[in-house]
């Protein structure tokens, strides 16, 4: 792949990330606190998943988005509690949730197993994503996010 159109598109993308964002995403534009940034990313992911559910499809993306929202919500919680989460693998965030007192080892193991068995299966297409799976994982992500927002009493959540 060395077409001029591809090269031009690549140059444009590289340039775009060197520029100051025009029309930045509201709610994420001036966040310097890394914990709040994770919380708000989770808010946006949940909103995107709900939007896609309303469009009746894109179940693989909804499942992926919901799992990432779970990770970002947990990351917010553990960072708020003073834990360093930089550079962790996807499933390590569940162990951090246990250490920070967010949930039990049993819940962490079940979340990790759900991620390993189902997120990867859907993402890598060894399984087929469907509406019920997408809705239930999105609901799980929203419930976890809501409980974290409630327990931390943060006012930085962007969810409505």
C-alpha cells in the first residue's frame, strides 16, 4: 500500500495530531486530573454504546465499548484512592479494584473471566456478538459506573 491517496491521508492524520484541536470534545477539553479523565472517558463510552444500541446494530462495538467503559470506571475509582494504574494490562485493573476495596475477589474474577471469554471472543470474531449480549454488557458497565459515581460522590461525571 503505497498509493498517493494513502500517503496523503497518512500525512493529514499525522498533521492533525500535531495541531491544537479545533472544536474539542466538550467535557474532555480541559481535564488535567487523570482520574477524572478516566471517569469522563467512561461516560462517553457508555453514551456511545447507548447511541449504537438505539441504532439497532454494531453489537461488537457496543460490547467492546462497554468493556472499556468498565475499565475506565474502575481506573477512575482506584486513581481516586491513590493507586497508580499506569501501564496496566486490561485485566489487571480488576485486581486494582480489589486492592482499592471496590469489589470482592470473586467479583474481580468474574469480571476478568467475562472479559477474557467474551470480550476477546467478540472482538476477534471467534464468537458472534448479538443484541442481548450487547445490551447486558452495556447495562453491567452502566451499573458499575453508576455505583462508582455514587460511592465516590464525584460531581465530575458527564452522564445524564
